């Protein structure tokens, strides 16, 4: 049973707060009313934790096992109980136990999963609802397992491509800190002991070195936090969030890669839901919910609205050439004309995934060496700006 953080007011007018287990917010309201507390605010406590999150591989394993057990003729509540006994992850085990109890009490599985929105996304719940209503739940579980597995592999591919540049930048940052914290003060003290004036380049490095003291780092951290907080508030309370989300796709090299990866996720979710028997309008709506980018979210909502009015998906996509290329629109049109839209959306997903793979290959084979060369020159410039004055000083002494 989910837990909720709640805030309420009692008969004396005092504000009360707490945490309580309840099947839903209305059930929490009734529970608190029995204690003469009126519910003012409630938010569900997250099931997952930072230290032991419920990872995708656990959900893939769950859906594979459920598909296998249901195909073998095992009842759904028994299948959930079997998997619950085999699960070692504490938080996920508790989720499965609660879902099994709800199913035994007559609640549909998708309604039981809705209580754990931080574990199961709307796409998963919608497909399970379609499978349960269409008496094809085993196929829905099989489709979900394939979907989450492919999505996780794609995400790992993106992360692995970004891993090496991040490690390179981190190494560069460590080298810079060592130069500014250890080497620059040592050479500055040497110049002062010899009564020599610091060169301009060394003065600049000394100014940066002075900033890297404890007080300097504390002040810089506080200023960065305030700046981030202010910018975040401005973005969320104004239209700047949409401007930022659209501008990020215009960044050279990375913008198009990020855009095509987002579209891949969206089309993949649409394909999954349509394969499970969900109508195209509902599939577009649920796929759009998972899109966090404001700019794309508005476009996908417009697409959903236009399709709901009776327009074809290909004709609506034609209005967004920056998102959908002509070959993708042609695939969708062929699918609509031949009643094979699911298969054509799958092909569109493969096209986008192949494009992302090629761009990642270019970035890792071309951008990474260029980044290392650039950072190497930066480190060399820092070291020379420290050592060249020393050489000049030795000549002056001689």
C-alpha cells in the first residue's frame, strides 16, 4: 500500500502533518476524517530510494516472468505471488506484494499499478489496461519487456558515448585544480622570496588560485546555487522554459542527436501501445506524457489534437519538417494507406535509431580526439605560463 505525506487541520485549528499508508488519496481523506482531521494537502511518498532504485532490468524481468507464467496457464494473482517470493529487492518486493493483494481483492492490475506512478509509467499502465480488457495480457507483458529492454539499451548507448568525454573533462578539471592549488602558490612564494615582481600571466593565475581557497570555493558555490535557483524560477514561471527547450536542439553536434533520440522514444512508445491494441489518439497522448521537453511536448500535443480531429498522422507530421524528414513521413503515409501503420512506425524507429547510432559513432571517433587535443593544449598553456617566468628569472639572476 502506498505511503502519503499529508498536511491537515484539526478541530482546534492546529495544522497537523504526518505520513500514513492508504490505497488512495480519497482513502487517506476518510482515514484522517475519522481522527477529526481535514486533509489539506497530500503527496505520495516515493517507493524508490536513491541508494537502491528500482532499475529497468527488474521491470523487464517481471514482465518476462509474467508473460511466461500466464502463457503456462497460471492465474495472475498466483503469478504475482510467485514472483514476489523470488524477488530480493526490498522496495520492489513490497510493490509486488501490494499489487498481488489488490488483484486478489478484485482490483484490475492496471489500477493497482497506478498507485505506484514513480515505478510504472503511464505507457506501461495503459498497455496493461488494453491487454487486460482485451484478454491478451500475456502479449502485453511480452511487448512491455521488449520495449523496456530496447529503451534501456538505447539509453545505455547514449550514456556510454558521453562517458569518455565526461571522464576527459573531469581529468582536465583535476589537473587544473592541482596546478592552481599546489603549483602556482609555490612559484608565487618563490618570486616573492627573491624580491621579483610577478609577470602578468602569473598574476592572472594567482588570482584564480586565490579563488580556489576554502572561502573562495564557498562563495562561488553559494553564488552558483543562488544563480541556479533564480534561473530555475524564471524558467518555470515564464515562457523561457520553452525557449530553452527549443534552443537546446540548435546546439552544434549535440542538438540534432538529442532531438532524434527524443523522437525515437516518442515513436517507440506509440508503436508499443498500438501493437497492444490502443487506438492511435490514446497512444499519442500517453507517449506525449512521458516527454519532458516543453517544446516537443507542445508539438506532440498539437499532433495528437489534429489526429483526433480526423487528419492523417503523415499530413500533420508534414507541418514539422525540422522533426520528421520526408522519408519518415513517406513511411507513415504508406502505413496509413496499407493499414500497416504499426509496422511503418517500427521502421521509422529503426531509422531514427540508426541515425543516432551513426552520429554517436562520429562523435566518439572525431570529437573525442579533438577534445583531448584541445584540452592538452590548454594544460600545456597553463604549465608554460607558470614555468616560462621561472626561466626568465634564472636568466636575470645570471
